C-alpha cells in the first residue's frame, strides 16, 4: 500500500509539471527552451536555445524567483521531487518568465 501511495503521489506531482509546461508553451512558445520527456516524478530537463547561458539563467532564477535549478552545458535540470506540490507550478512558470522577460542571459 505504501508503494502504491508513493506512486500516486509522484504521478500527481508529474501531472502538475506537465500541465504547467504545456500552458507555458502555449503562452511563451518553444523558441527558447524545450523540455525532454519527463516521466520519473523526480526531475525534468530543459534544453535551452543556442546562445542562452544556463548559469546566468540559474542565477537569475535563484535571485529573482527563489527557484533553484542545476545548470549544465546547454540546459537546466529542474528537480521537483523536494518541492511542495503547491509550489511546482511557480517553479516551472519561473523558468519561462526568466527566459522570456530577461535579455541579459545571452552569451
């Protein structure tokens, strides 16, 4: 029963992530980032468009939105497994907002 409860919890959290990504794609488009398929319930990966510096984006996210992500060579690892479910939408939306409303993250 505990295992089933955890699987259900992860599924519900994943649904929030996917729903928010889809809503943000509709609002902002896919020109600056594309998420890899995400189905684990622990983290997702956002590939950034060429010329966008992941470290700069990560720094802006933590400073401006209090959202921590892990920058890599050309993207962001976004771990939502430790984020309360009611904060996941803010976390995902913040990534899009920083990318689409900021100009100084480009190399």
